[in-house]
């Protein structure tokens, strides 16, 4: 397998920073009592949008599929060495920071368990910790958001990577815009189906909950976090990549990405601003997928406006460090709370500065160097190692 040589789509890299920061702010607002009004009907559009930040994870999934399809030769057949090289590259990319996030919360979890003087609680949390280490927690609803909560999406990503060589090649055969539309419509219907069935069945405590609330029982975790149910979102990214390549080859929309990303951003923020009036199952499972598709496609096509702004080196660097931002903000928030933060405006500013600073340091001095070392050590054939991915699809 020879890796594609693809120029980095800088706006997509920078986009990751804004998506991660949206999620960080959402998770902060969850613990601020004065923000609780956002979970009630009639809340301000701004607060509704804040409390619907979980839709950013769907954008990450689409982005992951898009970037992988853009960088790996899905038009070729892969042998066992090709697949191993791909999995090594993915493991070395996501696991170092992922396990660092688990280590950062481990002391807090163990201390809390011991304080409850219950062996059963301690054993249960150790068990869920092992599931998290193996990146399979999302398959078990009760374990999906244990330990470092945002890690559930990486459990899903690990499954997506397993599917990518086979399913990716199937969707990469799409050759026309008409087939792109048909494939995307089918995937959108698949990801919406569990939510629609839940609404039809009137599942109490789930289908009757607004999108700005957080259902807290296993059925909601199963529908929201299960890797198989989220797979169509990832595959939509591969379809978006094929659409991009078809459009790019025709040259019809060159420099006019705003025709796609402007209405898509408008759709995304309109839907989230009405989050307190939209059922949680729809918002969490697929309602915003067309917006995610259009945003990524539009930014990849490019223009002289927003895309030029997002190509700023500072934003690109923050985008590269956003994976650490996403996975480490939970333990950093816990550290602030342990130090007595009351979440005044000053506390919030200090928290965000700390998150960004720590993420930048982790990215530069830990994530990148360790990624290179792991690839060298684990490569099935070190003398013919494929070049590392030009783009970094994970968040």
C-alpha cells in the first residue's frame, strides 16, 4: 500500500480547535449552577447551543472518515501488511494521549472509590477502567462514559478503524454526485432510525427529553454511544471525501466553498439554538448530519474568506493540539475543582488558558514524539514504513 500524498486541508485542522473548545465549554457549563436554565424550554438560543455541543462529536466522526479516505488509497486492495501498517499508524496516533487522559483521572477515581469503603464499587470501577484501557467501553452502556467521559468517542473510533479498510473501499467506489446523494441519504436514514424508533415507542426519560438535557440511564447511553449505531456517521465522511474529489476534479466550485459551509453552519446553529424544543434522540443521533457534511465539504473546497482565516498558523497549531484539549479537559477541570474553583468568570478564563496551554505542551513534547517512536517500533517492516499521515483526523 502506497500512501497518498495529500496537501493538508488547513481549515479542517483549525476547525477541530473550535469544535473541541465548544465541547470543553459545554462540559464546564454542566457544573455551573447558574447555567442550569439552559436545560429548560424557552432558554436563550445561546445557552441552547452551548448545551447541544455534543453534536460536535458527530462532526469529528465525519471529519475522521473524510481525512482517512483522503489520505489512504481505498481504490487499491490492501494485504495483511497494509492493514497492519494502517492500524499501527492509528494506534500510535490516538492511544498515547488517550491513555494519558485515563492516567490523569485514575487517582481521583481510586481515591473516591476507597473513600466509599466499598470493595464492590472499587472492583466495578477497576473493571470499567480495564474496558476503557481496551477501548471497548462504548459497547457496554453502563461503562461508556466512565473514567474519562470524552473517551467514549475514541472507543467508537477504534471500531471505525477496524471497518475502514473494507467498508471504506465500498463507499469509495461512488463515482457520481447522484450516487453521493443516494449514499448519504441512506446513511443519514440509518443513523436516524434508532432515534425515530425511540420517539415512536415513547421511551420515558429519553424520547420526551429536550436536546439540552442529559438522559441518565443505560438505554440512552446505548443509542447515543454504541459504535455500530454511530458507524454511518463515520462512513458519511468517506462519502464526503468522494464528493470532494468529484467536485474538485470538475473544478465547478473551486474557491466557492462558502456556497456549502455558510448554509451548513446556519443549519447547525439554527437547530442547536432551538435545542430546548427538539427531542434529545433526534439531536444526538443524526439530525445535524447534513450540516456536518456540508461544513466539511465546503471548508475542504476552500475560498478566500473563512478558509483563508482558518489557515492561520496559530489556529492550525491549536487544531493539532485539540485532540489533547478534548481528552484532557476533564481531569484539568477536576484539578480546578479540587483547588476550590467556584467558576467565577476569572476561574473560567484561567481554566481555558490552562487547558490550551497544557494541550499545546502535551502535543508538542509528548504526543508527536511518542507517535513517531511507536510507528518506528511497531511497523511490520521498518525499512518500508509508509510516510505518516499528512493530516491528523482524530479529535
